[in-house]
C-alpha cells in the first residue's frame, strides 16, 4: 500500500478548455478512495494520468513521497482494471493473469504460484485453463482484477469496472472488491458515476465537477452534509425549496422551520426524501399536503406530495396504499434540514 498525492494537476485536450483544472488531493495508505462525477468531469482522465497512460500538462504526482510524474506506466507500481476488462481473447485465464508478471521478469514456479494465488483471491483458481470467450462478464471482470493484483501494485486503479455487469452481479462484485482491498490493505482509487457504488464502498470520496473537486470527505459526510446543490443532487434524490431566510430559520408557504448552517450565500433549504415522515395532524411541526403520485417499489414507495406550491418526494418503507388527491400530514427530521448554497 502507498500514500498518493496529487498537486495542481492540469490537463486540456483543447486549448482554453481544461479537463482538469489545478486539481489536488491526497489518498492515505490502504484507503479505498472514489472519484465520482458525471460524464466529462475529468475523473477517468485523472485515473489515466495516475497510471501513466496520459501525461498531465502540469502538476506533480507522488507515491509515498516519491515523485513518479515522469515515470512510464511499468515503473509506477500502479495496476489498472479497465471498464471493458482489456483481456487477451486468444490466451487462457492463467496467461492473462501472468501477462504483467512476465513483463516484470517473473518466471517458472514463482510465476505459477503468484498467478494461482491471484486467481484464488478472486475465487477463480479452478478456471486457470479456461479461455476468456467462454467466461461470463462477471468472471472476466474477476480475471482482470486478478491480473492487476498479481503484480502486487502499490496503488490499484479501477475505471468503472462494474459498469458492464447486471445489477445483481454488480452488488456481488462490490462486496468482493471491498473484501480484497481491505484484506490486502490495498490503496485503491476507483472511478465511477454510480453513487451507490461510491457510497457503499468508499472510505473517502471526491465529487468532481468541470475538472475540479466540488467536495471531498467520507460517504456519510457528503450524503448527509453536502456542500452545495450540485453535490446534494448528484449523490441522491433530494427536495429543494425556497423561502425567506433570516436568523437561522426559513419561512415558507407551508410553515416556519429552524435552519442551521445559514450564511450569506444561503439561498434555499433541502431535505432528503427519507427524512420526511407521514405523521398525524397533531404532530409538532406537521403540515398538510396532497398526494400527487406514487411509485411502488415493493419495499419502498416514492411518493410525490404537494403543499403550498412545493412538491416533495417522500420515501416510505413498507408503505400502505394511498390515493392520489388524498390529504396527508408530513414532518421533517429537523436535524437533516440543510442550508444550501447555489
């Protein structure tokens, strides 16, 4: 495992339009760090610069305090798992995993032992002789991961490795990758646009927008205390509403509520759908609303309710049946009412 430090990384493919704009961050040894953001925000470009597959226009990259900015990929002690797996279809599983080790000069019994150990880590030791085209998508993903792990990288780089898998298999592989990284105390930097992947796996994460870090912290910090409207909405469903803000409260068409964290830039309030409850009319802070629609999902129903010209999404577990047009009463979990800067 290694500590990673990026200092003022800049990259443009077109003059005057930076993909990465003086981006800096640090990753601790053994940390699973996620780069999260929409398409085009620069996250995959940053990962390729870390791997040495792209050259930054300026800035510095260090692993454990050693400047590796100018080193070629094979000398960086970084291994990458690609979105499309990048396996050799004409080679069997064993030879695919052995590929990086052979480049490093590993031979004979040591090579065989290291390959089988890597395959055992991803539960594919019994498939060493199989050809790649005969494997499922999930198995190919495991082979790609084993190939990266076999060279014992200081830093493991993962570029949306689960995006080609079905939903159930993605859940399984999330757990497997987390298990492997934590057992090995492997420093890993993982790129994704999938917020559930990041929230469920990351030790820390950075949300990128337009080549810059919009917010960085633990998954809980970013989800429960987003720094701005972009981070709040990117990390999950959220209700925004406006009102008159003064003296630590917001006055709306449907009530007055305490609002902590206000500053001169605060323009609106926000609340996650799971922090709104259906309550009885006499509950303190309750306000009346009308059910507009609902999407039933089995364990969870997503209701849209309207009050005072404002529509709220309300997520309710094990929900009873409700009718459109029905009057209901809602209440906020006040501790999770957020002051939002634009």
